[in-house]
């Protein structure tokens, strides 16, 4: 039996939602319970609860805005000295700040447009979005289209920004996997009919990403797909079988690649003479940055490691700069914001499923898995808890495509919350 089928829908009678307040949510007339809070405000006393109609969760929006503002400060701090490096000597000290702010402005416009699109249209368009993303992943590999940086061909130049199709692939996989599970709900107990086509889609995406190469994006997309399969109610034995297969594939990819193996060995002993100036260089300087930060940090702008010691301090190792300048307190505050955000996104997804909006619920939870897992990997890599992997910190690290797709994804979550509120107020979506 699917986990989705165990959730009781809400009942609307006589102009009000029938149910009473419980310790975890709102109890329905039949004794079931909506698994999340419906609003930040207390409900009216008694059995009647009227849901206040608002556009969307404003607290969630303000948390995102706070992260973006914090991001502007930290990216500027991490890049203000880069023009002193001969590699960036032709750039101004505000170059990365201006481009980061421009990416946020473009992302905000795209998010406003995405918010206007009903979730039902996203559901219908999800297969086309996925196939369009596959086309872009092919185009980026062409020498006269894709841009190569440090041996990786991942970007399509668009003038005002370089677009990275792998970031779009994360959104596309969330949409496609959610739509797939809704379409295949009746056969999810049968392995080949329910899971094999999804495996083919994941394999095609992963193969194209590995040709760039971008194993980090492949790992994130695989986690998104697996998470949605699990939340969609795939048989536990099938899930374990697929998970084992994916872990085996990643293990083979690491063992078959000398430079990937070197990263793992460097992670195990970064301060050794063999690795300290090689594969372990970034990790050693990241750990030094955290050590200098101690409890309260050395002060905003006071980082030493960002002064040409720590490579990619504004992208893959932004948390190390935060740890050095703002200390343990700053790192814990950031982690707390991400934990609250992911918890709220997952609540919105559960709420949609309780309202029988399965596609919307799986999309929200898939976005929560994506942002949460990528943040977890970034934090783990910076702290030396995980092998070095080039993944940005969502909403924080420098990167136009990542910021753009993060904001579009959050707009979709807010749209889902908006439609939930309309349904709970007796409206239609």
C-alpha cells in the first residue's frame, strides 16, 4: 500500500473546514489528521478552523531574501581581493559582486514569471521540459556552442551570463520524476513497468553530465530521482535494489578514474606531504580557515585564506570564508536557516499530498531534497567530512545559473503553497 494513500483529505462543509486542532496539525471529521500546520497563526477555538487566505508563506520568502542578502555580502568579501591576482588583473574589485547581483535580478524576474504558472501546467509540461534539458545537455558538449573552463565543458555563453544546463536539469528531474510517479501510480509495485523507464531517463541524464564532466550534478540528480521514487511509494525492496545499483555505479566511476581516486585519498589524509600541495590543497586551507574563525570569527572582511590561498572561495568553498570571518556562530546560524527552510518546504509538500495534490506535493518535496542535499554536501566538503566535490551552496555561492534555478524552484514551492491555501479556503486552482 502506498504511503500516499494513507493520508486523509480535508473536508469542507457548510463554508468551513471541519476539524479540530491537535498537537501536530488539524484533525479531520473522520479522525484523520493533516500532517502539518496550515498557518503560522493559531486556529480559532473549537472544532471550526478558518484558514486565513494569504498569497504564500511570507516567512519562507523572507528567509530566502535574507540568504540572498547575506550572499551578496559574503561573495563581495570573498572576491574583493581577486583582481590583485594576475589571473584577474583586468577585472574591477566589484566585478563578481555586480555579476552576482545581476544574476539575482534575472532570477527574481524568472521567479515572478514562474510563480504565475499553475502547477497543473508544470505537470503537463514536465516531459517536454525534461526532453528540452536533454537537448541542452547535448548542445553544451559541442565545441562551437559550449564553453570549456579548466577542462570542463558545462556552460553556454549568453552574453550577460553563462548558462549551465546541469542546473536546469535539477529542476527538470524534479518535475519529470514527480509527473512520472503520478502517471505510474497504479503500477508502482511492478519493477520493470514502474522503475525501469525512470532508470533509463536517469541514465541518459547521468551519461551526458559525465561527458562534461560533472559528477557532482549527477549525484544530486540521482538523489532527487531516488527520493521522489521513495516518497511516491515505490516498494522498499525495489528502492534498496536501485540504491545499491546506484552506489555501485558511483563506486565504479570513482575507482576507474585516477583523479577521482586521488580526491578520495586526499580527503582521507589532506595534510600529508603527498596531498597538501595537490588534491588536498583546497581542503587543508578550508580547515585552516575554520580554525582561524574559532567561535566568533576574525570579523567581516578579515579573512586571510581568501587572499589567494583558498581557490574558488566564492563558489565551492564559500562556507570556509563564512567560518573564518563569522566563526562557529555564523556557520550555525546559516545551518539553522537551511534546516528551517527545508523543513518548511517538506511541510508544504506533505500538505499538498494531504489535499490530494500528489504532483505538487512530490515537486515540493523533491525541491526540498535537492536544496537540502546540495547544502549538506557543500557544508560537508568545506568541513572535511566529505570528499572534495564542486557543488555550490544554494542561494549563497557565486554562480548565475545556480542562483537562477534556485529562485525558480523556490517560486514553484511558493506557488504550491499558494494553491494549498486557496484549496483550504474553499477555492479552486
